C-alpha cells in the first residue's frame, strides 16, 4: 500500500498519559518496516478553505486562535499545543490525498492509507471532541465531491466508537452514505439504529451498535448482510474507510473481541465491495490505542492488499448480533 505520512503530525502533543499520542504513528511505522511493498508519500496540508467547506468558519477561526495562543484543554478529552494547528491541517491534507490517489487509480498494492493525527471522526461541523479537531474523512469526501467528478461517496467506519462527527456533517446530504459499526453504549453515546439521516439524506446513514464482546464472525456478518448490500444500492463513486483499530480484543479502551485476523477479513470484504460497485477504495486512520495491536492491524490491512488471503473464522455469529442484523435490514429495506 501507499501510506500518506508526515512528521508534522508528530508535533501534536496531547500531554502525559493521554491515549492519543505520537507514539501511535511511530508504532505503525515500526511495524511496517518489516513488511514488503510499503511506500510512503508526504502530501500537502489541507487549505483552510477546504476545511471550511466541511466545518463552520467561526469554529475554524476559533480553533486556529486557540492553537496560536498555546493550546490547552479544549475539553477534558481533547488537548492541543501551538504546533497542533499545522498537524491538524496536515492530517486533513493526507486524507484529501487518499481520495485523490484512489480516484487517480492507485488501487491494489498501491491503495492509499492515511497515517494522520489528530484523528477526525468525532469532530462535528462546529466543535472538536473525542481527540478530534477536524473531520479528516469528511474533508476527503468533500474533496472528491467538490474537486473531482464524483457524485456519491460511501464512508464505512469500523472504529469501536461511533463516528458521530462524520454522521453530523453528512446527515442531511444524499451525496454521502455513512455506515458505522461501533460498540453499543460506548463514547459518545450516539449511533442508534433509528438514526438514518434526515431531509435529503434520509436513508443514507446506517448504524450498527454492536453488543460488547462482538468478534470476528459478528463484524463479518454485519458487513456481509447489512453494510455491503446498503452500499451496493447507494452505488458510490468512492469508498472511504474510517479505519480505527480499537475494536481489537487487546485494545485497552473497548470490550470488543475482534482479532488481528478479523481486520484482514473486514479489509477483504470491503475490497470486494469496492470491486462490486466499481469504486476505488482508500483508508483514513482513526483510533486504536494499544500500540502493538494498532501496528498489527494497519500491517494486516497492508498485507491483505499485498496478496495475503485472510483466514476464515470458525466462530458462530452471536444471537444478539443476528437480531441486530435482521432489524437493520428491515429498517433499511434490504430484505
């Protein structure tokens, strides 16, 4: 794969004992050293105007001034320093590059993956939250819609936390289909089944609040039976993956049971989905806070695109997950 990366993203300092640290990117790069076919690109930072197409300009100005004044705690979870502003622009720019690269035909072993931080999927249109300041994947989707000949973008978010910011930004817009698989009841407490979009966007938001303890078979069933047919019906021109790795069974801040192999299975499913709808695919890093398993997860996505076949799981689908899948299929008229 081609990985978008910049050392500027290391300058975003969240302080001691914060789970979202620069060591996350260092761990990923260290893990990728041992893999064949890894390539790095340093994309340009995003412009302020590009970010303001997604975020309220007053909020963007306030954020820029906040960092210029030395930063601090925006909220109890979300911290910044002066250097964070450039990291924020850079992280958004790397996500833009994912959309641009994918649409230029970089697929297969050249599929793009953004290694940017701070992450983005909790950032709503007019506020930062949950470690996130600018919604990187939303900026990438907007870039495809505004700058390229793309009418529809699908975003699949497999981070263990609900991508509330991505949902918020596109909730009433029929050009973006947003699907999220998240641990039910976990921060930020959004993402219920009946949150399906409004206005022009009615039906273009799909939430699967997975029960705690869900594992490889459960996630695979949710993608195969709900996410894939919904995205196929939407027929996007680009598929973006908000790739968090905190649903891993060894991540310190979730109760899910996805294995490293589970990420290979999901990657293969979404790659096949992109092929089915004849859309390019690209990945944008979100969460993942166990350094070893974060690095293993990103490396597994890379290995899957590099030709490694995933090992099928022999787990059974949990009854609660099967009920969730059936209800979601009914709500979204997939039967």
